[in-house]
C-alpha cells in the first residue's frame, strides 16, 4: 500500500508561499467586506471583536443547491446556511428549529407550528408557503434528498405560521428525517428561476447552484469556486439569543473556507498558523499533529460505512473481459471477493487504525444496529478460489473499478486490488475526481466502485433504503444511491414494512431481518466504519457530533 510522502522542504516552502498569499488576500478581502458591511449594517461587530475561523478542506462544495448532491462536503457548508423544521442540539437530541412545536391531529397528519419573525438572508419573511414550496422541490425527481421527507405526500398551508404534512404512509422516524429537510425561500427561488433542483448529473448551472439564501446562522458573503468562500455571522438569526440553545453559543463572526487539495500543503498551512482547522487530516499525519505543541486532534465515530458495490443489473459488465454475462450477479463471486479482502489489514495499514471492521451496512450508533450480527468471516483464499471455480471463473477475470482519487480511497482501492489478485481477479482501478465521480455513478457508468455512506438520520433504515432497495419509480427517497441497481424482492418487502411500522421494537426486529439479508446476500460488501478526526489549533473549540458536520455557531476561538 502506498502512502503520501513526508512533507519535503520544497513542499513546505511552497506551502508558506501559498499561506502567505492566502493571508494577504484574506486581509485585503476582509477589509473590503468589513467596510461595505459597516456602511450598510451597523450591527456587525468591529474588527477588534471579530473572531474568524480559517478552515481548510480537501475539496470545495460541489454545488450550493441544498436539494441535490447530498455529499458530506456540501452538508458541512449548507448545514450552516439552510435550516430544517427540526434540528439537533449539542447532545444530538432532536430540538425545535424553524418549527417551534408539532403534533399529530390524526394518523396521517403532522401539524407544525412555525417560528414567527424569521427572515431569510435576503430579508424576506419565512412562512408556511416556503415549507410547501420546499417540499414540492425536494420531491422533484432531480432532488437527492427525497428521503428527508420519507412518507410525506403533500404539504398544506393552514395559515401563515402553520403547515400540515400529509402522510401517504407512516414514518416512525419522520422527525429524524426532517432535520435534513432544508427550507428554501419561494420568493427568492421564483425570482431567480430555480423552482426545481439543479440537474446535477448533467452539470447544469443555476442561480441556486451558485448562490444561497437560507435562514441559518451564517450568510455566504463571497465565493470563488475552488479558491475560497467567506461566511459571515447572521446577526439577525432567530436562534442567536434563543433560550432553548443559549448554552450552545460560540463566538465566531466569520468563517473562511479554503479548499486545499494537496494534503501536505493543508498540513503545512495548519502548522504554520495560517489555517485554524482542517477536517479529516491525512491518516499518516494525525499522530504528528496530536504531538505538536499548540495543536490538538478531535476524534469521533460516525455511522458511515466504507463498502464495495457492484453493477448487478447489466447482463454484461461495461468494463470487464467477461463477455455475455455479468459475474457479479453470481453470489458465489461476491462471496469469493468478500473472503479475499482482509479488512483487518486494510484498517491497520491503510487507515492507521481509524476504522472499525464491520459486516453490516450501518454504524453502531444507528437505531436498529444489531451487534450480534456484526461478525465478519475470516479471510479464506482457498475457499474463495473454489467459489470462483464453481461459478465458472477458475482462471479469474478482469474488471475495472471506480475510486475517488483522494486519500484514503486511492490507497484503499489499491490494497483491495492487490488482495483480489490473490484469487485471480485482476482489477484495474480508475481514479476519478471528487467532482466527476458522483455524476458518473448517477449515470450507472460503473462496473464496481468503493464508496462511503452514512446515516444522517441516525437510523439503520436510511442506508439500506438508499443503497439496496430496488429502484422504484416515483417512490420518495427510494434507492437514491443504488448505483449498482441491486434488487431483492424479499428485502424490498421487509424495508417497506420497516418504513410503515410504528412500534419501535417491532421495527427493530424487521431491520434485523433486513440486515441479515444484506449481509448474507452481499448486496454490497461492507468494509469498515470510519473514525473521523479534525485537526485544529489549541485555541479552537469545535465540538464533534456523530454526523461529523461543523456547527459553526457552536465553535469558539479563545
């Protein structure tokens, strides 16, 4: 397995030039922004009182449209700009957000009382009309977050601050889903011709993909794609002094978000003091950061699983030397691959211990996780070779797989390729950029791929619904990420029952059955649950939560 090389003197000098340039540009930009804001909004704090967090990530947000491309890098940004009807408090419990209360007048209706006097960033008022509009937009076929309104058929305006969600079917964890149902302004969307979501897979450009207008704690002040974004504190945010979360309050007034693709440059920027925080520092640098005076590492687990998935729909793979049939449709081939992959070794060598081997598609924090089922089979190359021979591939076969061209995916894919070669499967790895891989997968242009998938609702149903429920036209949230087009009618029936079951004990029992099917049929091959880390200067307080999203309004610089 190959790892990134240690930072060379030349790389360090380049990093210093880079960070000096960024610092100078940041100073000039911050000054101009501050003058403009001082002329127009007297509520902003003086520069002496400003607390700016300088954050670096490996990639920029791929879109600003809150209803498409539900990727971690996008959620980390948009989570601070847009809001839902409900949110998570500092203990990660459900709490009121744009709705102050909710009730169920009958079995098919959820009634939400909306928060009064809330303004979007452009100054327009938040009303029930925005909820009705946002629901319709989220349910559009181009949306990638249809699962956030799972089971909802329509929204009905009762009055300006009351809205009903009408259920087509029960959803016992609806509130968990609604945390990620981001509300957009109907007025703004109409004015700027973005009534429907961006066509992300065809790389459509829309006003909503380039601009934002939420109700959240931070406002997008400027953006240069792949260069820098600046977020400013929303001084009129409804929750700035709200009693229910007053003890969560941080002190940031500005966030500078800088994409730095080079891992050595990101580390150099952090250790030189020009960056305050980086998300997901390279695995090989974590101990060094942790042991450097003035810096610290924040570590936390998220119910995100890395897995291997296959094209199980085509009769002939797009990228293989096997003609006239698809080896991945044969369970014996999938079993052979699972027996050949040494996940313990991958976690130790590639992940440097920042992972937990798993046999299930859900993390241990998720509702419905069954620990007694989470037992991986031991590596058995002899049995794997026999299974391949029984399936008609005694001499193996060749196939190309897709993989992100960033750590740890590149190293992970190479490690898996080497292990599969031991049983005769020659896998060529096609490294794809972060910007291009998801549009590629959404077109089903793949034979197999390695990816990570989380559970933002903290519920085991979500990853199974998104990854292994068969494609079902018109069903909200179904199979949004089933890019291998796996289909199992028995599993579909179970998941549909989970979706309707209101008794949580009975629901967990159904989830358990579904987890067993996914595990035994190897709908995908789960590898490990990720352990995240944020690296930061010691004067930064940045609480880590199980969805690994930064809630900037809770961050503090001391």
